[in-house]
C-alpha cells in the first residue's frame, strides 16, 4: 500500500518522469555541472597528484555546494504543488475519500516529487568522481557529502509537502516553502564551509548528526501532514472560492491582519462597501480588495512573521553592531523581494484564464492600459509594502549614532536599488503571467528568470575569480554583473571610518548599469505586454 501497490506513487511517477521537461531539466542540470568541472579542470597535459591538491579540493567543494543550492531551490518546485494541485483540480476530496491511508498518500506524493530530483543527484555522481584522481578529496568525503545532500533534500521536500497541505494555491505554498527552506540551506552551506578545516569531524557529522536531525524533523512533519489528511480542516474547499476573512481572523494564531487599520490597509485594504467612484480603475480596485486575498491571509501572515524573524538578528548585526555589513542586510531585503514579489503578479492574467474570464475582460470598455496598470500596480503595491517593512530599521539607523550620517548618499542609493528591484520582479512576473496559461508555470518561470538575471552573473564571477584570477575573461564576467542588484549593492561607496575596516570604494559603472538595465528591461516588457493586449487573441488563447 505504501510502496509496491501505491496508486498515488505510480500515477505521479508516470506523469512526472514522462514529461518532456524532465529530460530537458536533466540535460541542463548535468550540462551545467559538467561545464563547471570542464572549465575548472587543470590545463596541464600531465597531472602531478601531489602538487596542488588544494585546487582539487576547492573544485569539489564548489561542485558540491553549487549542487546543494540548486537541489534546495528545486525541491519546493517539485513538492510544493503536490496537494495544492489536487485542490486546484478539484480532486482533493476524492483523494481523501479513497481507500488509501493518509500515510500512503503523503508517502507517495513525497517519494514521487523527490524521485526526479534524486535522479538528477545520482546522475551527477560520475562527474564528481572524475575529480577524485586530482587528489585532495577522498571517496569517503564525497559519499558523506552526498548523504548529507540527499537527507537535506528529503527534508526540504517534506517541508514543501507539509506547507502544501495548509494552502489552497500552489503559489502560496511555494513562496512560504522558499522562505522556510532558504535560511536552512544557507545555514547548511555555512556549516559545511566553516567545518572545512575540521576534516574528519565534518565527515562524522555528515553521516551521523545532520542526517539524524533531517530525518527526525522530516518524520515529525510527515506525521503532522498525515494527521491533517486524516482530519482535514479544509474539506469542501473545492466549492469555496472565497474565504471569509473575518472568520479566519478569529481563528488565526499569531499575527492578525486588520484591513481597516494602519499599516495593514496599505497592502490589504478592506472590501468596498460603497460604489466605485467615476473614473476609478475597476481592475485595480478588484485586485486590491478582493482578488489577491480571496484565498485568505494565511500566506501573507506567515511571510511577514518569517521574514521579520529572520530580519531581527540580521538588522542587529549588520546595522547596529557592525554597520559596515549594511550591504548584506540590503541584500537580504532584495532576496526577500525576489521571493515575494512574483507571487502577487504571476497570477494576475493566468488567474483570468483559469477562471475563463479573460475573454470577457477583453471585450469590456476597459482599455488594455487600464487592465495592465491595474494588475501591475496592485501586485507591486503589496510586494513593495511588505518589502518596506524590512527597510524601516535602515531609516532608524540613520538617526542613531552608528555612523550613517556620513553615508546618507549610500542609504539613498540602497533605497533606489530596492525600488528598481521591486519594479523589476513585479514586471517580470506580470509578463510571464501574460505569456503562460497556468499560474504555477508563470510563477516558476518568473523565479527562473530572476535567478538567472540576479544571481547567475555573480556565480560566474565567483567561479572566474576562484579558478582564473588573472584571466582577462574575469573583467567580462564582472561586467555581466550589471544586471544584478546584489552587485550594485556592494558597489555603493560606504565608509564608517572604523579602525581595521577598509572603506568600500564606489563602482559607479555597476550601480548605474543596474539602474539603467532596470529601466530598459521594465519599459521593454511593458511595451510588449501592451502590444499583446492590443492583439487580443494572442492573450486570450
């Protein structure tokens, strides 16, 4: 029932492993990892295994950490929609009414969602084995690293599956899963790098403590998810399109959003009780007051609480204790917007398609421009207000005696970079929503595009500096970082006049390049969307 004769597992495996994107993803994943090893491979015609083992160790560490981050980011994309997909297809109640035990359903969904990811991980093993003859790394260290990778991915998949049981939409489950998994993945990378000099001690931890913690936490989440399926609180959800927010607020635990009070009304205004004023945009009013929060505020409350929980220690260290680390806190704000921004815009048009109301909307007297700016500004407003909650400590630090008086120009540039990032994430997600027909596909494509634009240049720069520090290609790769807000943040001049702390020099080419790219990128996407809306059949079908 759990493994051999589990219809959920068999069905999910047949669907997932036979899709074209499964083969495309495998080819891209292995090609990327193989390309890293090929580019970093020593150029010597003859190899001296005792001459430079540190280079081989650095290559294996980079290979493993890169794969760890890739697998961590991909795990929610496979598992976060397992149960929400059933709810969106209105098959959730039929699944619960089947003779299958809740444990068999959860186990089948989890194993099927992680099976494709496990194939990617195991197929990469021969690539890393090629690095063993270079010396510096033993077979036991590689196997221990892969054991830690597999158990971590299993835990991340279980976290995503558990969140999937709480939400009605895949988009909400996905963003909360990312917010939960991202700090855990960064902690794992930090511990692996910090214990590099420990050698055998890191090996022991990789095969004992870390797997035990991951399996224990995964077991607790598994039992909790099974309990929710055994006594489902959301039975009947397939006919409940809109959640009663007043009833939800009475049952909510923790943060409560009161839509008629400040500052909650900035991102969640109360439902309208009077007529819309003449000349107002009905699309914007509908999106802000009804559409975005039609499935409740659980996702929003969790996003606020998790983000503030993570921000408190970061702001204490990076803004007040060691203010020269301010760029790291601003990077956290940008990363938060990367995760949250697309959620409120990626379904703006695809939701109309899914409800089969897009054709009706396009035949109204509302102009394409009104439709576009109404959906864009509504999503941008919510994501920008949530992001601004993380910026108020920066403003507070400016009035405290920690050295920001002489760096107000840097704070202004940081805020400008964050604003440009908010607009870019919202515009990119809205464009994907216009192009694709499903919200889940639009959201995943938005994340992929933003990750490639914002982080891929930095990864290429780090790889180039690590293995080719004197090569001319390094300058070319650094120039490619003009599209990354992270590169722009660390290019802003900053000087707190602290002993033993070098002032951060300005790189105006990177800062100006990113701001110029953001303007050009957003104007181009806006023009394309207006053109697509004017050719209505391209959007409606």
